[in-house]
């Protein structure tokens, strides 16, 4: 189909009965994931005030991202084997169960169990939503469907903090979890009763191995690093962190030996290669920017006396900035990719330095500005990171590279959360929540992220300006 014919597809083509139902199903899965993350961030100060567990805050995101990684890595395989109905129904039910556990949680450890199950459900729903686009919609509608999903993601950035703030201000944080549990249960019922299960022909199924051992090694890496932050001991912390990093190295080594079943491209940490430089950049920048999402609401409400709703919208400025800048820059020509990548990652790195000053000192508008710069930097670079990585990828690695970038982003979030949890608890977060303690925590966590941001920026420069024709640049 020609370009002009595809571009001429009107939005109303999605509103016919069969397409509208499928679009609603896909978008609801995206909504549950996108809005839930900001709802939890907004409610976190109230959760800690009610059930305690300030020292385990980082685990709430680390475990959620870990569940998302595991589910995302296996969801497409399950869809190929069983069609969409079964794995999507199970994912929605897992999300509902996770929300129910969190809503009933008498303590932070129970809430963490709920967050892990939520992550499994959420990661499955998002991965399967993208699979569903290819199964439920003709090729000519793909661009429109993806645009609708992106718009919903941006809308979720606005509504998430509002929902969380309303439950905190006028009800209970537990109600926020029940709100999403009911939606997920309704989605599961809807999927289970749909006629079209989207199951491919058996003859088209590739032989793929389940990456169980690799995912176990990755899970061990996150858990060991997170454990290091629960009891700050000069001997225990380095030993657990070293063990976690060894498990991460084991994951990479096992993946490299998996042949065509690999989750990552070859030599994923080799900055001398375009894909390696891209993945190192994504990992470091994701880890460096995670403190705002984890600790931002607690620090803002404690240090500046703002409401949960205000703190939630300040954090949402990152997602809103990402969406607005990404849309504005989306039409840039490919020849500008290197400059846009470096400019975007430079803005994101600068935001870490800005938040180091702004969160403990204020004012609130300055925190919001640096949050928007953080997300805007990602939004400026992200599309062009994907485009350049695909162009420079070795033959046979293009689709694997495209799938590896969001996977590595989530690994960066999970391990970054675990590492920053160590810093926060060492700075005194687990001992109290007074203004003096949180000011020290704020300075410590963002200062600790500066080396990661610097390393990510160096990898961005390498990735952006590497010579595609140099020896080994495209080797596999």
C-alpha cells in the first residue's frame, strides 16, 4: 500500500463496530499501566504515613518493574502459543489481584507483593496490546491506532495524579487500588467473553524457548541489590550489590548463548558498537532519572508542605513534557538524529543536576520545570534513538534491537530503584521523615545519580556520532 493511501485513512475508520471494540480493549490495557504508575506515586506519602515502610519505598517500583520485565518478555511467546484471549485475561486478572493485595495491605511487605503481581499483569497487558494491534487491525490503520494509544498515554499523565490526589484528599489511598482492581476485573471479563481470540495458525508458530533461567538471574539481580538497602551495613551492602551485579552479568551471558531466542542483541554493553552504546545510554539514563518517580512526592510533601495532588502533578510534568516534546519533534529529518539524541540526553542529564538543587530548596515551580525538562529530554531523543539504532543494527538484529531498548529501559528503572534505595536509607530515610532527614535524602539520591547521568551522556555522544561504516560498527 502506498504512502498517500495510508496517510489518507480517516479517524472515523476506527469507529466501525469491530475496530472500535478492539481499540477500546487495547487502550484500556494501556490506560491501566500508564495511569497506575502516577496514581501510586501520588498516593505514596499517604501510604507511608498509614502503614510505614519508608525504607522500602524503592521496592515498590523495583518490584513492579521486575514483574513488568518478566511478563513483557514472555507475553508475546504466550500469545503465539495460545492466542490473545488466555494471556490477556490472565494478565488483567493478575493486575486485579495485585491491586486487591495492595488495597488490603496491613504493611509494606504485603503491598510489595501486590506491586509485584501488578507488574506482572501490567507488563503483560502492555506487551499484548502491541501484539493485538497487529492481529486486530489492518496495516492501513496501524498508524492511527498507535497515535490513539500515544494520546491515551499522555491523557493518563494528566488523570493519574488527579485520581490519586482525589482518593488521598477525599477518601483513602486504598480506594485508589480498589478503583483499578475493578477496572482490571472488568477488562478480564470483557476479554474472556470476546469472540475473536486472535490466535494464529499453528503452522506459523516459530520454535522459541522460554527464557526462564535468564529471567531468574535478572530477578535475583534486582532482589539482591534491593536487599542491600534494607540494613545498611558496611560489609553486607557491597557484598549484596556485588552479588546482584554478578547475577546481572549472568543474565547477559546466558542471553548471549541463547541463539535466536536472545532478548538482547550481541554485546549489549559494548559501547564501541552502536547498539551497545544505545543500550548503555538507555540503561544509565533510566536509572539516573528514577528517583523523581520514587521519592519525589514524599520529598515534595515533606519539605514544602504541598498537597498530594500538587506533588502528583509536579511528578506528572515529566510524562507531560515527554509527550509534548515527542509530538513536536516527531517530524524531524533523519539527518538530525545525532544532534537531537545528544540534545535530548543532555537536557535529561542537566535535569538531574537541577533537581539536586530544586527539590530541597524549591520553589515548587522550579521542581516542576526540571521535571518537565527531564521528560522533555527523553521525548526529544526517544524516537530518534529507536530510528538510529534500527538503522545501525547488524543484519538480522533490527527487530531484536527495537525490542531490547524498552526492555533495557525497564531493567534500568528496576536496578536504579534498588540502588537509589540503598542511598536513601543510608542517608536516613528509614529512620524518620523529618524535614532535616528528607532534605539530606534528597541531596544524597540526586547526587548519587550524577555519575550515571554523565555515563549515559557519554554513551549518547558515542552512539550519536559513531561512524556507521567504521570496522565493527555493524558487526554482530
